[in-house]
C-alpha cells in the first residue's frame, strides 16, 4: 500500500530529528563547546568547572583545511566546453560564496543539501540547506534515485514543512511546540493560493551533498575520528595548567621548627585555642629570620611540565595522521623546508580533497542539471549530466611553480585556453575575457598597429631628434 504524503512527512521528520542530534554534536566540537572528559571525579570536583569552557580546538582546523581547497570555478558540458549559462546561474545565486558554507556543513554533519526551484515561476533559485532542516528519501534498493525530499523550518509560533515529490509539492504547518498534527498550510498564502502545488519539473529538486559515503552506512563527519583525541588533549591541558598553578615553581619548607601559632583568648583573657600565623611574620625587610636555632630551609624542585606537553604533541601528531592533515597546519611550525618537501607533506590532504571533489562533483552536476531543467533547456541539462565540475587546484603552489609548469605544457602544444583553466582562481568569465583580449590584439596587429607587439608607436608627424651635444 502506497504511503500517504502526510505519513511520509511524519516519517522523514522523525528521521530528521535524529540527524539533528548528530549534526549538533559535531557542530559543538567545531565551535570548541565541549565539557571536560576523561578526568577523574576527584579532579573534576577539585577544579570546580574551571576548565569547562576551555578547548585547544583542533576540530576546527581539520575541516577548515579541506574547505579552503574546495572551490568550483566552472562547469563543463559533455563536449568539454565551459557552460557559460550554468556559471552565470551559479554566480547569480551567490553559490560561489554559499557553497563554502554548505561544504563545511557537509564535512561537519556528514551531509548538506541543495534545492533548485522557481519560487516565482521566472527566476531559478539555488539554495543550500543544513542537515537539520532537510532530508532526501531514496527509493529502496536504488542509492541515487530520489523519491521525495522534505524541508522544515520554524517561523515564530509555527513549524513549516515542504514535501517534494516528482508530481506534487505538499506544504504543511503546525504549532511550533509540536503538540498538534501537520495540516495543509494556510498561513501566508494568497486568497486563491492552494496549499499543495504541482511540480512542473517532474523531479525531486533537492540534492544531497554527502561526505565520505559508503555503500553501506551513513555519511560521516570529519570530526568523528578527531573527537576522542580532542577530549584527551583538553584534559591533558587542564592537568598541565593545574600543575603549573601549584607545582611550576620551587616550593620551600622550614624544617626543625614548630609551626608558628598565635593564642586565641576570650574577652576575659583566657586562652581558648590557637591559630596558625601567616608566613609574613618570618620576613623582615627582605630578611628571613627563624626563632629556632635548629631550623633549616628545604626546597622541593618544580614539576617538569614537559611530561604533559610531550603527550599532547603525540596526540596532535595522531590527529594529523588520522585525518591526513599536514602537521604544519596543527603545530604552525615550518622551518628550513624545501618546496618539494612541503608538497610531499600535503600530498595526503590533496588526495583526500580530490576524493571529496569527486563525490561532491557528482552532486553538483545533478544540481546544475536541475538548474538547466528549471530554465527549460533540456539539451543543456543532458550535456551537464555527462559533463564535469572544474575545481580550483587542490594543491597550493607558488606563482613561480605555476608559471614553470604552464610554460612546459605550452612547449608541448597545449592550447592557451587549457593552460588558463589550470591557473588558480581563473573562472570561465576570466577565460572568455582573455580570449576576447587576444582576439582584439591580433586584429590590431593585422591592421598595422605594431604597438600591440612592440610597445608604443611613434605618433605621425614626429621626427627623431638627435640628442643635444
């Protein structure tokens, strides 16, 4: 028996609530908002919550190191040409900015989402959605075939839900406290507007951006493997700071002398007890004097805090190894390192980013295919489905390294356009502008304007004047 739309909303919303807890957990790690773990009850009681807000946050460095290398700069069609229309739609929706946010959330929560639609029937919108507000439902047994999608959000006192199916877009609302049932939407609609709308695209127009997908199992957060080491590092720092407060300086003791005390008397002068005196009475103008001739001074050496820092360094190296993040990103130490060595240390991160580009690239191809369908260009949609995403080079190189590599490619006959596309931060718009400038320059040369090749041309009527002697 087919599931009703309302039952689908309930089922997907229940799954979304569970995913929200997962996303919120790793988001709190990214923000450094974690309680102190792996500490004994005695230490926790002694510190009294002093270190609850402290975090030496490596969970932020690991995903940030990947996001800064995940930047699409164009879309190719099936024949290898750059799609100007797709890039224009990408820029028009500020996706060149929003994608970085969506990629970060995918790395943190395991997934994020993209929705492509026409809210006004004229302009196509591409919006990125958080994993706590969107979910895609797949046909059982078919990992990529979408049968529905759900987007939920809260606005004041009401919760809203939009269920997207290939034929109909269902819109519901309920009270924000969740005590009542989902009902067809009535709030904010025009007088003759219905709660449910026909889907003109004929497809589920929401796409999932997964991170580290598997054939079996859900996408994973990049922080999931870092979290235990992060908790251990925080606890080690708490222990180190506590030791630094109490044992980081030498401690001195007085031997062979009674503890200095003072009698406590009542109003009638009777002794009713005694109290310890502070150390100050033993000090007179920078001179320490002792009343007992048998007294002596002993000293306890300061604690060696490197025992803590050595363990912390090992834990940080484990973070670097498990996440394939260059150690220089975590420690900030680079000295006397050649360019080749630095490239080798980043090879793991580059390979990891390229793998993420492959998975996200497949999702972005689907996004731009939906954009072409929304624009009514079926042929371009088919070409984009078999095309490719052009990414900025995941390997950071200096200008000299790029110039050397491109010069060698040019020597073996690689066309200029292909070389320009390999340069960092060069977009399809930049390539088109350079092609136009090259054409204009060639036309000027053919027309006799040799200044385009050799510099400024002498104005007509001017004569060479010999220098004065």
